[in-house]
């Protein structure tokens, strides 16, 4: 992958030029302090080291400036005859050829290494971002799949226990369900039933089995319905009431959460 921004690894601003100037002055001072010992030997070594360090921390442009300024200072102060630029001898030629060549070689190598390092960081950041996107999309897919499975389970449950359904209650009052013989509490389709279903809260859907449940039990579970087993009175043979076990299950679907209450079917 080609990364064009890899050449922009160096920091921006005035600070890097201040660091380059400080490195140049430091190299000149160190070389001046060592001049009584070294004499004309290695006049540009300190400036070479300064240029490479500036290249590593500040970038190519400041390093080139340090290299050129160091060449002038070294030739003027540390190559005999000292303090003169009108006379050029073999020592000047050696410095003018060897110092820029070696310094440019080191600077180029450091520049390539820094670009490769910065490119690796950019690629790692891109890979991390794509990995997080894949994880987020995968989580969204799993949540959508789970919601779809729960909705299928709800529809299958309604279809399987349609005749024994008592009611479906939406925990979110904005959700609603109509499936087969199920109607809302305000529907006129069940207005002729002996249960006063209009007195119950909105978001409740009654099934075919609600007419056989005692009115007090139906009102009680409608107001405070929880998942689990409930004992209710069921009309038997059209007249007598007998206790019956009812089961309430909870379903989490994309439209919302629903509680389904049904009469437990005897085997």
C-alpha cells in the first residue's frame, strides 16, 4: 500500500528550527573546545553528528541547513589557515568533498528509516480503525440476527399456541401486534365478550383464550404481568370455574419487548 503522508513524519513549526540552531551552536562550541587537542583533524565531525541528530528529530530541511552551515563554520574556523576563506588548499577540498558526501549519506539513510517507521505507524492506525469497524459491523450483524431470531420465535409461538393465548402485553406502549385472531384492547371485534376489556391499559392484545379467564384474574395479571407461572381461574364447560396453570414468556424483538400469557396445555 502506498502511503503519501509518510514523508510528513517530521514535526512542524518554529521549534524544530530553534532545535537545529541550538544543535549547530553546540557542535561549534564542542569543536572549539576540542580544537587545541585535535587541531585540523576531523574538522566537520561534530557538525556531521549534529546534522544527523537534527535529521532524526526535526526532519530533512533543518538537517540540510545544519550541514551547510556546519561546512562553512568548519572550513572557516578549523581548517588551516584559520579564519580565512580566500585561500583554498587540499585540506579545504577534502572537507568540501568528504563532509557533504558522508553527511548526506547518513541523512538520507535516517530519512528513509523515519519514513518507513512513520508509514508503519500509519498502516497500523488504519488497520486498527478497520478492525474496529469490522468489529462494530459484526456486532451490529449479530444483534440484528438475534432480533430476527427472536421475532421468528415470537411469531412461531403465536402460531403454535394461538388457541390458548390469553393476552400479549407490550412493555413499550408504542409497540403493537396483530396476528391471526389477536386484536387490540380497543378493538370492537371483542366488544361482545363478557370481559370489559376497555378498562385495561393500552398496549395489551387479547387472544382467543381471554374470554374463558375470570375477570378479576385477567385484570390482576394485565396490570402486573411478569414472566413465569400464574394460577388463574378458567371457565370449564361454559359455567364452572376451575384453577389452571398459565405461563408468561418474554420476547425481545426489534419493535420492543412483549409478554405473552397463555394457558398451559395438558399433555
